[in-house]
C-alpha cells in the first residue's frame, strides 16, 4: 500500500497563489505508470491514483479553463 509520506510530492505552480491546488508524485508516476494526486492543502488526506492518460487530460482541462 502506498502512503503519502513515502512519496516525493510536486506542488502545482498555482499553489503559490492560494488557489485550490493539487500535488502529484512524478517519480512514482514514471516508475509505475500511475499518477498519485492529492490536495496540496491536506497533505495527510487521501491520495487519488489515476492513469497517466487521465492525469494528462486533467492537466489539459485545467490549462484550458485558466485562459
């Protein structure tokens, strides 16, 4: 079982602006093909595991809505 404290998290660049942001664990994603995602404001909260394709879709959608 994966626990959040065992992962190296990368915070969204939008987190510096106080928005609703996420963190992801790129090294785990590269090694396993599954992307762990969590709420940057709740580091001890649940971790959502999504496929690399789903994560790419989420990032694309987020970028499109901020333009």
